[in-house]
C-alpha cells in the first residue's frame, strides 16, 4: 500500500530506513527495514512493546503543548511521519486547536491556525493513501482547511483578526 501507517524507525545504527512487518496480516511477523542494505530483523514483541510505550505516553498527554512535544519526539525519529500514532496525535491537536482559537485574541491565533492547516494537510495526504475518495475522515480535514483558509484570507486581505471583534 505504501502508506507506512505502521512503520517504525529502524533501530540499526546509522540506518535511515523504517521497519515494516514482513507479513502485515500476521501479528507475530518479523519486521524488516525498508533500506535494501539493512537486513536486521526485529521481532514483533519488540515492536509491540514500543507501541505500548508510545500509547502510554500519548495517554498521559492532556494539553496541546504535551501533544506537540510528543509529536516532536516521535515524528520521523521513532515513528514514520505517517504512522497511525502520529496521525492520531495530529488529529487530536487539530481538535484542541479548534477549541483554543476562539478563546485567544492574540498574535498566536494566526500561528495556531497556520499550524492547524499544516496538520490537516498531512492528515489528508495520509487519508489519500489509506482511504481515497469521498469519505467522512477526509471530509473533516478538508472542512478544517477550508475554514482556516477563509480566516487567513480575512486576516491578510482585510486586516481582520481570526478572532471576531479584534484586529491583527
């Protein structure tokens, strides 16, 4: 499929590849690196333990900053940028930003909205791989992008703030 939805950064020293299960439908399958020169197999138990640790860290997060720090820690460093944990983090962050933006009336609002669009675009690019076509998952993030693009247009073209009743 090529989505790397479960891919994990290779643990072999100096390798830039990502580990994927050799048989995706078998939960006990070995994991091998995507790099041709790297032939180090990793057992499914190690991957399961890694996923359990990531899951536990995510469960402890509650604030946007917590999720941002986890995204920074995991994305591309421990997990593939398209890994389902990364997508889950980004989706959670999109929802949190939706709650924060109406409450803010400072310069951070525009930055949050820009960041939210970046997160939406990444989620959409992964959705294009795993669920192409018209569906609710893609629709939610398409609406998010459209709402924020209209807000940017107002903010930049007319000097309006993203928060009603304030100016930039």
